[in-house]
C-alpha cells in the first residue's frame, strides 16, 4: 500500500497544487478480494494530501463494497472490481510502459495523452506484459538504474514537463 500511495503522490502532487490533468489508477491484486481498482481524477480531488496516511483512508473507503461498476467513494476517488485488462480499458487507448532497459525516454517520441504503466516492487508478470504488447505499448527506460516506482514517476513527470505542449 505504501508503494501505491507514494506512486500516486508522485503522479499527482506539485509543490503547491495538484496536477489536475492527471488520472491515476492503482490495481491491487493481493488478498483478500482481488482485483480491486482505485482511480483518482486529479481535477475532482478535494481531500487529497501529501501525507500518505490520509490518502490511505481514501483508498480504504474506495475498497469497501467495490463492484464491477465504479463508485465514487469521495470526490475524485473511485473504487471498483477491475482486472488488469479492464483497468487499461478505463484509460487507454495509447500506452507507454516504463521498464528498465526500454528505449531511452529522451530519444522516444511519446504519443499525446498516453497512459503510463508502472509496476510496483515486482516486475509485471509475463501475461501482463503480453497484454501491453498486444496493445502496442511503447516501452521506455528512464535511466540506467532500477528506481522505486514513485521516483520513476517523478522523473517521467519531469521529462513530460520539459517537452513543448
Ligand atoms: C522497483 S522497480 C521494479 C522491480 C525492479 N525490476 C527491480 O529490479 O527491483 C519499479 C518500477 O518502476 C519503473 N522503473 C524503475 N526504474 C526504471 C527505469 N530505470 N526505467 C524505466 N522504468 C523504471 C518500472 O515500471 C519498474 O517496474
């Protein structure tokens, strides 16, 4: 949970504001009731803090009584029972997969309005990578070393911020 919450913070927070144009999806595949999917809409979030403990409460609320149809459990926070492929469908249709050893992001031409996929402390499973390949995901590397997910996201955001709109 810490990894996911820190990753969401890296994607959403600026020093003095939220990135209102960012959506984040957290896919939880552990027990007791997988899959669970929590989605944040930056432009609708109201009670989202830099402190991950407060945000854990938002996620916990979204995990209660989750169904296949999404439910907004607090402003900008949505919970559902959604697997990996369905989660991609909620975002899509253009995907970029951040993976060590992928094409250097500084040399890559990134699609507009892409959905960026990161794993947590374990790599994606082969079947999940296959799904991304089938969807034509571009695989990008962010640097020579393996980073924590939240750090990789912060670097990605910085690379995107530096590009002309
Ligand atoms: C902690 S890493 C995953 C496990 C990693 N393979 C290891 O050796 O521990 C977390 C995720 O952040 C992203 N990531 C980390 N470093 C990266 C890099 N140098 N380039 C691209 N993505 C990276 C990837 O999505 C990666 O799966």
